[in-house]
C-alpha cells in the first residue's frame, strides 16, 4: 500500500484525515484555488454529509481523498498511509482495495445485467461479497437479471451502490448520489446508504446540495470558497425516511 509515515496529529480512530490540503488549478495566468488549506477528519464508521454551493471545493476534496486526483500541497492520509505524493500504482491499489465510489450518474454497463455489473467488481476484489448478497442488501434481490434499461433510475443507483459495496470498502464516497432522483426514490437510495454504513461500519462521505440530507449524518462539513467553513454535529440523527425535498 502507501508508504508508511510518522504518526500525525489526527484522532486515533480517524480513517481519513487531511492537513492544509490545497489544490490550485492554473489556466494561463489565471489561478483558481479549489481547496485552500483544508483540515479534515472522518472517523471509522462515520456517516458524514458534505454541503456547499457549486465551486466550493466539495468534489475536488472527494476526488483527492479518493485517490482520483492529486493535491498541489498539504497532506491526505488513509489511516497511517499518505495519499499525497503516492505513486499512481499505489493510488490504484488504494482505490481498488479500500474505496467505493458512487456518483450522480450510475455508470452501469448497459449490455450487462445488474448481477453482471456487480460481478465486474467482485472478480478483482480481495474479499468480496457475492453479487447476489450485495444486491439483496440494497433491496434488489429480485432484479438481478434485469438490464439497466429495464430498471428505474433509483434501481440503477442501487445497483451502483451494490457494485461499490461488493468489495467491502473501508470508505464509501458519494458525489450527489440522489441528484438525478425524485424525493421518494432519493429516500430509498439514502436508506440503502445508511444501511450499508450501519451493517458494515463503512465510513461514508456524501456530497449533496440538498440541505435536508444533513439530518441523517453523524456530522456535517460545510464547504465555502475552498475551505471548511464549519463542522456541525447531529446530537440525534434522523432516519432517511424523514428526509424530504
């Protein structure tokens, strides 16, 4: 995995943490600071919601801690393994072995059934769930042999969740997972995500524009202008069924 480094000043149970994480994009003479010295921690088994307007740095942050992008400066860590400065090969192993991704658009292979889409991941994972187990977990045990075109948007998103969790990831990173769904279908997807978090202890980060979703989180990170403006703690979490928008 990553090169092991010295102990950092993060909580002992932090699964992900960053220190002064900065990302600058340069377009000619124009400099855009997408992330500006972000300090962050996500605990083992925590469900976090990340809020903020478009352009506030949410997706850039998720891409860096997910090993999809690199930082300009600062540090990002998974447990005691440093992601910043790691080789592309090491980041590929990190993504394969430890991270599940869920995006707004489902990215399913249209010519494969739900079962076959999930099996794509289980064939390369170290200790995967069986595809039928993963699909049953998200309530699609009776839809395994259907192709994406035969599934609703919410069902396709749940196949994407099953695919992401089938490799038993330590971290589940979700970028607007309900963004293309109506409220009723979105609640079903959120119920699947919270169920995975509770049953597997998967550290889950959910980016959303929907402020109502904050109620289901342990903590909420509010991004603004490339920084974390505040972190809110929910003294009492609400079930996904209570979310409306």
